[in-house]
C-alpha cells in the first residue's frame, strides 16, 4: 500500500459527522441500528429540521483500496461502487452505460474478480481491493491487453473499452479464453454498440496465445 | 462441436492505430459527464407517465425537502428561456421543455431535480408527484395509417409510367415493415452546463457537432455565438442521436442559470429510448416487375413512417428505389403518421437502411421467381449513369464489389433452391443485399502549426463519435508532410476551433480531410518560400525553422467542393454477403459468415475503415435479428426500455467479419479520392440477412426483426 487518502467534502464538517455516525453505531446494537436508522433519517429529512444530522445518519464509513491506494471514505449506503469511483474519486475510466448490470461498461476487478460496479454498493466492498482501468498499466507500460486492443483496433468510440479490457483480462484469468467461441461467450456481458466484437476476440486470442501474464 | 476459425485471415492489424487509442484503453479519455468541475451539482429528470394530455398538478414539496436537493425545476417555476418567448407552444422543430403543462409523449420531462449528489437527486426525483389530465393517445402506426400525410407537397416521385411493374410478366408485390430501432450508444447522453455571468456559457456536451450545438444553444438562449463554448472531445458513440440539441441539454442550462452553479444531467438508459430520437417504425410496400430475362420494367415503392405530433421527421426512405437500379419506370410515395411519441431522428443509414431492406428483399424475391441468381439479376439492371437525371457517376465500382464479396463468402456454394442444404441438423443459406448513400462534402477550415521541434499541430472543430476522425486526418497529414504520425497532434471537439461540419452523413473524411490536405499544401508552400527555389518538397521542417530563427510557422486554410457536383452524381456503394445457419426446430439463427464490400473511394485509414465496416454490419445484424421497440399501446409507453429487453448484438452473436474495399479513388470528389462509408456499412445488411434466412429455410420474413418465433412454423422438411 503506497498511500492512504482521507477524503473530506468541501464546506462540510466531516469530522463532526463522522463522529456522530460513529457514536450512533457505538450506542446501538446492530439490530437497533437497522430498526432505527431509516426511520430516524427519514423523519429528520421529512421535517427538514437539520439536514446535516440527517446526512450524518445516512452516511457510513468505507475503507477500500483502489489501484493500490487506500481510501477512507464516507458514503451513503445507496451509493454504488461505480458512482463512488466516478464522482468521489474522479476515476472516470470506469463507465456508466446502463446502471442496471446489463452492459458491462462499468466492469472493474474486486479482489481480482470482474464485477459490474453499478450493481455493487460501495458498502459491500469494505476492505477489498479494487482495480480499475486506470490501475491496469504499470506507469507508462501498458498492460498486454491494452496493447492488443490498440493493435487489433478493439474499439471505436472507446466508451465500452475499459469494461471490455477489464473483462478480457478476467476472461483469460478465469480460463475462459481457450477458443474463439469460448471467448465470445464469456465476453457477452460487455456490449459494444460500435461493433468491435471480432477485433476484441482477436485481441484476447493474441494475448492468450502470447502467454504473457495477465 | 467443430469450430470454424477464420481469425488468421480476418485479423488485419496493418495501418495506423488510433491516435487517441492510448487515452481510450487507459481510461484517460474524458467524455461529457466526466469533468470534475468545482461546485458541480446533479440533475435527474422526472418523466411523464402519460402519453398525451396536460399536467393537472405537480407536488414538488417532498422533493424540495429531501436532503441535498437544491432546486426542482418545472414549467411552473422555470426561468424564462429567451428563444421560447415567441408566444407559440412546442412545435415546428422546437420542443420547449418546462414551457407549459402540455404532454406530447410518455417519458417527456416534467421536472428536473437538482441536488448536491447523484444519489440525492435520484431520490428527490422519486418524490415528485404529478397528476395529469389524460387525453386519448395514439401510438400505433398500423392502426393510424389512414391519417398518413405527405410531409412536403404530395410526397411523390415518378419517372416513366406509373405502376408499370403491374404490366410485367414476372412480378412481386409485398409489404415490408421495420419497427423503431434505438441508437443506444454505450455512452448515455450527458451535459454539464456552467454559466459565467448572465451572458457566457460553457457546456461539456455529447454532440456530433460542437459548432451546430453552439449555434442552437446561442439561438435558444439568445446569446452571442462567441459567448457559448461547446466541448465534446470524446463522444461515446451516437449513430445519429447526437446530431441535434435535445430538451435535456436545455434543461441543464436552465438549471445552471437558476442555481448559478454548474449542473450535470446524464440521461438514464430508459430515457435514451424516449428522449434522443430513434429510427422510425415504417411500413413499406414494393411492387416490382421484370421481363422473363430479368430486365426491370417498373418499381413502385410506398413508405409510411411514424413521427411525432409536435415535429415532423422526414428521411429518404424511398430514394434507394429511385437510384439503385437502371429501371425505366419508377414511382414512389412517402408519408408520415403523427403519433403521441417522441420525435424520431437520423439513425445510421437514415432512410436508405429502411428503404434498402424493402427493395433488396423484393429484388431477392423476384430473383427466385425469375430463377436468376440475385447477383446476376442486379448486374442485368446495373445503372451505368444516375437513373434519375442521367448524370455520369463520379465513380462506381459496385460490379467489382459484387465479385469480391461473392468470392469471399463462397457464393458458388449457395443452392438456388431454398431450404435444401442441411449441415448437421442446421439449415444453411446465403444472402446478399446492398445499398448506396450520397457522397457528400461540406466546407471546413483547419489551422496547422509547425512547431520548432518539428511537431505539427492541426486544429479544427470536428467531433469524433468513433470512426477515428483524428486517425484519418493524421494519416492524410503524415503522407502530405512526410513526417511520422507520432509527430502530429490533431486538436478537435471544441467549438472555438476553426470551422468544421457536424459529424454526420458520412462526410467528414471528404470535408475535413480536404481541409487538412489544403492546409498541409499551403504550409509546405510557406516552407518553400522560406527555403527559396529548388528546395525539397518535404524538408526537415525543424531545421528550416531554426535556420530562419522562427519558433513556429502556421497557416489556416479552408476547402470546399466546387462545381463537380453539378457534373457528376456522387455516391458510395456497399454490398453485404451473409451465410446463416438456422435451427429448424427452434428457429435459432446463427450468423455464420459475413463479407462486406465497400466502394467508398480511396481508403485513407485502413485499420479504422475496416472497423467502421464491421461495426455497421453488426448494427445491420441487430436491425435484422433482434432490435425492436415494443409499445404497450394501452398506456402509450415503451415496455422494453433497457438492454435486457431491447436486444442488441453481443459478442456471442457475431462471427469474424471480412471487411473488403474496392479501394479505387474517386477522381472528382476531393483531393484524396475518398468517399464516406459510415452509412453504407449498415445499409443493405438487414436485407442480406433476411435473404440468407429465406435461402436457408424457404421462409420469407418481411417484418423485422427476424426472431425465432417467426421461423418455427417453417414448412420445410427436416432430415
């Protein structure tokens, strides 16, 4: 772990909010927290008494490692990993294409496995290691899959590309790249509307056949 | 199962890789929603749940009280939009968002909830309560064809004798139907709007034309053009959906003004089905007749497409029947039915893709009746000059394209008798279909700056939705200047750069490419002036600058077409060949092999051109086999507004695709001899698939998409 980033929001007193959140958790058993939190928050919000209190109750701490950097965040339980990456960490390489787990543009690796980050709530991945497209290359040296996508022109507009590449790396790691047909099957969770599929398959086959570690 | 691998043959990796490729594969390319601007707020739209009527009441109190919500904008409180104040309601090409209480289609935005986070805006949007006065709506084209009206004049075209096909000894008359198809680029339409005072505006906006968007926005908000900056450096696909400025873009600009903070609005995937256009559901009827030896006698082509009640959208659906074949008698008619739906817009191969499905299917049907090979039938009616006015073509090598495609697909293996070839329990068939699209050229201006280190910078305001405009332009400049591509930077996607047209109609390589060509030529001349007589044509630019003690040398040049268009008819052509396998018991269709041939002049950038053809073919496969907007007409609402229910091709649906080019320059269209290929990549593909399915099964499907349920009643012998 190289670095730890503590995130604070501008014009907000994060410390106070974090404390109230922590105190609230401390003073409650898990069961009473489940019973009380939604009602309390909704009531505070509904009465419009003190939005900051409501916000404090609505947020939870989240520790995760993204591309080798540890982050301590405070997130709403309803915030998806996708939106946390894009809106809070400014890691916009991970794309939003549908928000419903139907297109694969948001594919990232969680502890080495591909997941749709739009179907993953941030609070579900506490303590886990995330790799996004921004973390795939080693500095200026591209990952072999990135090189192969360039060589085989595995994209046009480039919007689905980060998800395709993250999926493609997993496709090989999972042992699902043993034939053209198998690659097509295991890459079918990633839609490319520009229609680069044959080029994507060719890129993956080359990396697989090249035998480089992915 | 034995797998046919054509990888080694198909994988072509020669040619310049995308100049912006590294940014795209590393996630560094930023699209419109991805600019982290200080004080950014998030807007979420609330859509109407009725298709026609008016808003009775809007309760926004709960939404306004929700944590983090900053404002809720509706027609009741929207700041006045200067361009809307002509006293007229929505209509005539302008959809006036938040203007009055009228509802024109289901999903029409009735409120924009803006909050300090996306989650809070989304929750706030769920708290807006609207009540409506509902009117009877009409969303069903088939049920309303009796209301069809010609958009201009009587909407007809005629040469020779009307309905002459009826007098021919061999004839076909059939109806062909396409549903509405949605562009569905992977990037959701998005905008960030930021005001600087009352009269200056910057937007990061998904658009195919930054300068057209600038002009439209300046008009709507009555701003000086130079005070509106539109940025769209990376566009995540569009296929036509970003050719115009849509209401959600205006909504974000309104909200940014009301809040005096930057506002980001990203459409949901469901919004993409209602708010940014589509290829319109169209009914067509073709009557076509020929002599016994296959000479066309006449074609009658009627089309009725859907549009909205507040704006007419027209496209050239029947044009293909007027120009594709040498046929003495042709008459066409084109009408629209206005429905309570969002307005359609141009989608890849607009009009022609729809028309070519009908015409090329009908020609295939005729070929079976005549017992003449479909390619031979086309060759017997090959247009040597433009059939409408008799002008010579600037270039046409479609005959060569037929030969190349037929050879690659193995056309000789095709059985002329449908439903007769069975391979391991699968019926096998071959089909072909082609199309054409006008080869256009607009004016464009490019600035070229040769830097002291010998690096060249080119600047123009074009956008790139994916075909690889930057790559093609760098290829042209590299060849012209004699310097490697790595030393050339192409700046684009900002409205303040020199004039360039909107990326549409397959015209960018011809238009902007010509300006790149011109500016390189002019820059070289400037160097020649420095060097004096006898200098080399491609000198060491850095050295020349150093010798003359110059930090840089720059020139701005424009290019536009001359009167060649008056003399010649200019088109790009394509032909697609498909081999399909159909499972007789389940109706499952597998695309087994595809060969597409483009006659689009000189190929400037081979690697990206190949991808463009493959991509268009895959779009055509989607159109043929799976894409279809489904309405529940009881509610006037689309029911399959997501990628689970609206099917597009995925990797498993697509084999290797051979993209072939005649690659002969057009001598007249522009200095490179390049014609467009974005549209022709798709036009004709759906008919090639449908024709192959018929050849495999003997079942002719004339209403797209060709889903398995339409085939399982196949009356073919199973062996």
